[in-house]
C-alpha cells in the first residue's frame, strides 16, 4: 500500500461514530504536531484546526471526523482496487487526503495559508454539529477566500447543497378495544391515505444555473400502537425534506407544512439551510480546470451550507462516491483517493506560478505602454 492508502486504513480502523470522535481527533493531532508548531494545532473539543494565518491568501479544507454506526464493516479491507470499511467514502478518504496535504512541504510553503479543519458530530442533528463551535472559537477562519469540503463527490465538483428539515407528523385517533373498533378511531389507518400520497410523490427537479437539484419529501420513520388488541390513538411519522437553494428556512418550512396539511399536528424537529451556489469565483474556475471535473448540484446536505451562511465561498470535492455513503458495503476506489490528492496538491501549490505569470504580463503591458 502507498503511504496515502495506509493513512486511510489507519483512519478507518479508529472507529469514530458520531459522539465518539475523541480517539481519532487525538491521533490526527499527534500526527500533525511534529510538523506544525504548537500554535498551529488547536484542539476545540473533539475538533482540530491545523494551520494559521501568515498573510498569504487563506484556503481552508474541511472534513468531519464522525461516521454512521458500524455495520459489520469496522475493519478496512482492500478488494479489487477499492478499500472497504465504515467511513471509507463518507468521509475518511477525504480526511486522508487532508492529512497528506497538510504534511506536504510544497503545500505548507506554497502561495496560500492552507488550513485544515477536522470537526465532529456532522452526522447527527444540525444543532449539535461541531463545526459551528469551531467557527465561533476561531473566527479568523471566516477570512478564508475559498473553502473545500472533502465530502464524497466521486471527484465531481458539487456546488451548493440542498437544505434539510425533519418534522414529526402526528395523526390523532382514539383508543378502543380492537374487537369494537367503532368505539374509537384508528390513527394508523387514518394516516394511510396521506402515506399513500407520499409513496407516489416523485422528486421534483429544480434548475439553478444549469445545475439540477431535486426537492424530495421522504417518510423515514413511523410508529403507532401500544398493544395488539388496542386501536392506536396516535401515529407518529418522521418526514425528511430536502429542499433546493432557492428556498429560505422559513419558505421551506411553509412548503413542508403544506405537504403535511392533512396531519393533526406538525412539529419541526431539526432544520438546516441550503448551501449557496458559488459563482464567478477564480478559485473555483482554477480548481475546475485542474480537476477536469464536471460542476454538479449537491443533492445531500453538507457543511457548505454552514460555511456559505458565514460568508465563505465553499464547494464540495472529494474522492468518495456519495452513492455508497452509509452502506454496509461502503467503499472507495483507491485511484480516486490518489487523484483527489494530486488535484488538490496542484491547486494549492501552483497559485504562485499563476501570480507570477500575471505579474509578468502586467509588467510587459506597462513597458509597452511606455514605449
């Protein structure tokens, strides 16, 4: 295995299910400290900021440490050029790339102040996400000219992201003996017609500057009843809503409530805004040119939304395949990991050449004007 692949295997073998990121955070900190000064490695809870401002343009790399629970896939394995294991796609392959970029002398001494942010609790509720605390405790990160979130994109450059909202949808009935159902009202079957509508509801495409997002309503949990011989008095359903970057949180909530208008009660339990689509940004244009990648819409929610909400132009670019995220058979193509590292390394070290060429061009024009 290459050093990069060995790093990925090490990260996968350190389990870091949401809320248990401490060991992984410590392991990365120990690896960074011999290379960076104490002042350049800052631990904030179970999050880590590696790098500092020195006056060069600030470029930030972001990756979450946590994974979904292990599904008999806790140990890394390599099969047919792929590494299997929990978090390989989402997003320890991105973390491995970050680690090696931050260890690279050419990146560290290049034209940018490159800072890596490893943070916790991304896979849990939005209001517990560890990145919010990092941005509060290290506000200088908001001066970043460009941010790259190494979420799984299969090497595509994915712009913006859908917002996400969860709501508890309640249908109320009346309990009764199941032998005499006419004395009550069955909350489960009362919800049936609405559930059937949701089953048939198709994703709605939304075009933003040629990028296709999909507005999606999904029923993800349902619970009702207390005993086999008791008519259920309540049916509780979780409705998960993914909304495109054309809606604010309040507009998205209004749309969700309209979709759930047949319910007796709708309680919003979690919500996070959509991410801004970056436009007319020279950093993005240069990354697209180096990667030779397509610009696509980000269908899932990522912390591009949190960063763009703080005024940082941010995009998603990473080696993992989003279609494999959270699966028991989660894996990443190792060639993708290598490619992501090579692309980002070139992007982070060649800005000086661009600046020199631009300066020479300007000086040439100035001499010509004077002649």
